[in-house]
C-alpha cells in the first residue's frame, strides 16, 4: 500500500485550495506568462515564474494542507497545443511536479508527511456526446494523451494522480486506461483518484447520475472516488452520501466555496466563508466518513486553515470490499440482482435473431433501432443485448460502434455487448460510457476466447456472462457458479 493510502486509513487528509484563485489575485501580465501568446495559460508559469507557483504551494502547506495539487490541470498535450506549448508537455508536467515535491518535502515530517497530487483535468472534448466537433476524438487517442501526461507527472515525483473536474464518464474511463497502460509499461505505480464534477441537478454534464458513476468507477482500478468543482458542498450532499454507502473505495470531496455569483463589476464571486465551508465539510466527515476534503474554485489558504481545524482528529471510513452487483448505462445504474427476479435481457436488437433488425442494420437505420430499444425498455427490459453480426457485411465493429453510441444517448438501461469477435467487443466498450456486460466467454475451444476477452473486460470494468462450457461440452451438474445463470432471463 502506498503511504498516501496508508495515511487515509489512519486519518482524514486535507487538500489545498484553488490555484487559479490565487493566481488571479496576483494580476499577472503577459510578461509573466512568457508573452501574449501564452497569457492565460497558468501551466506556463511553472516555466516562466516558478517561484510564484512554489509560493502558492507553500502558502497552502503553511495553512495545514496535507496534499497540494500540481499546476497541471490543463497540461495535457491537447490543451497545451492551444497555446502552442504542446511540444513542452514533458517540461511543464515534470517541472510542476518538482515544484510541488520540493514544497512538500520542505514541510513534511516523519509524523506528518505531505503529498503531491498530479492534477489532470478534462481535455475539453466530450467523446460521449453527439456534437460532431466535441466528440471528434477516439478512446485510444484520449488514453494516449492522459498516459503521456501521467508518465511525466510521475517522473517529476507525484505521490498520486488526480483526475479531476471530469465532465464525461467515457473520457474519465479513457484516462484511467491510459494511466494503467503506463503502469504496465513500467511506470512507477501510484494511486489513482478519480473525481467527476456534477452540476446543481446532481448529474454530470451529459446526464450521468451518481449511481452510474459509482458502478462504473468501482469496477475500475482506482483507489479514491470523489467529487469536485461546479458546486458548493450543499449541492453535493446526497451524492456524497451515496458514494460513502455504496462504494468500496476511499471517498474525496473538494467543492467550490459555494455556488458562484456575479459581483458588482461583473466578476465571479464565491460566497462561502472559510468557517462555512469548514462546517459543511466536517459534517461530511462526521456523518458519512469522507476520507479526504479540500477546496476548489474560490478557496484560499484561510479556507484551508479553517478546514484543517474542523476535521482534526476525526476518523474517515475504512472501505470494505463489496460485490460488483451493478452495471450502468450512460445515465444510471441497474442491479444484477433484481427483486423480484429475474434480470430481463431484451434481445430484439440482435441481427442473428431478428429479420427486422437485420434489415435496419443493412440500411443503416440507426434511429429506427433506437426506437426498438426504447420499446423493449418500456415493456420491462432491464438490459439490452446488442448483436450486429451480418454475413452480408464485414464491418461489424463499425456498426457496433454506431449502434452503441446511438443507444448510449437514447436509453437509460445498460447494454449487453454480444459478439464472437474481440475487435467488435473492443469497439463497443471504447464507445460506451457506463459499465456494460459482455456476452459471453467460455472454454469451448480452450483458453483462446477467455484470454482475448477478459483483458478488455478488465480495462473497461465490464461485467461478463461466463458460460459453463469447455472442450468436453456443457456442464452437466449445477454448481454455485452455474446457478448464477438462472438470474438472467432473455426477453425477446
């Protein structure tokens, strides 16, 4: 276990406050950023004015923070390219990590170590959306972008990687995949902390609720799940309660200093005082067992001083393993254990069993397929089985991609991805924001299919229907594992 996670087992850790708020107060000029073309790129300051960034880190450490975030929120290659700094992605991230590392080492003691969180924010793309410009990026491209930034942050000395203010669940999944791929290549392993952001209605920007977030992230290799930005703590309360009750991860909460309001001069004001923010977050610790708290937009060292005092000596919850019994669509989660049983799997969107769907696929009538999907949901299907295999076409993977994207935006129930081809399963999973089910794996031809499919399931956190079949045929005796199949009934 990393020292960061070990400390979370023992006490509540406090994060720093806003970097942007502190930088805005300095009223920096274009010269500070290295010229007009870079003005507004806060990440450029780690190269041009490193002493300013170090001073801000130290101000939060003096206020009592246990964790400081690197000045790299928009330091992916994609975002730095907006300022013609994409070729400096290594320098920016390594230098930012080193500045934070030096500050933390200065304030650390054996009794109270201080930690560096490598901040990684959204790219500005919305891969799950139907917007032709914002969705014009692939899962693989996003994974590479985040994997690259993660490697440079780890090389610079961070203690954990913080995926924060994430607005699209599929982008967050791609970021986690990119990081874990770098671990597999030999990068030093550090904890991953994943923090979506919710609007005031309690959903992500594209409509994902906290149930889908929890079901999806709990099935992925992250260590801490949390929420940050967009709102103050009051608007997060119900979502935080759900996470602490349902997740088997540590839970973090890093809100803004209240909901922003417009000031008399048109400026953005965050109204919550240090004492008010501290009171609400310490309640989260007492009532729900939140493990780590901190401040996002509008928070200052004064907020962190009050927050540290309010949670001093309070214990956080110790996560316990829970069965991964939920799957999720892009909108919400569904339990695999329905009461009353069984789980109903709608099977009409299957080219192998429906002439109607086969004709629609051949004619590429994806809107009509979505209508069939909605009809199945309306008559009670809990999940939908999707199969696009056609003898008349060779692009099953592309048709699966298009159908999955259409249904992810059209129906609220999770999808069951049905194909014998690993490349088709991969195409589906890389375009699905939630936690899907793979149908299916078996040992009929030895380990070939299992070895091809299970790594995909692991990377994407998918559930798997496992058939009790091997080279000798179907199992003849019921066992505890085979009885699980009785929980699935197909609805055609």
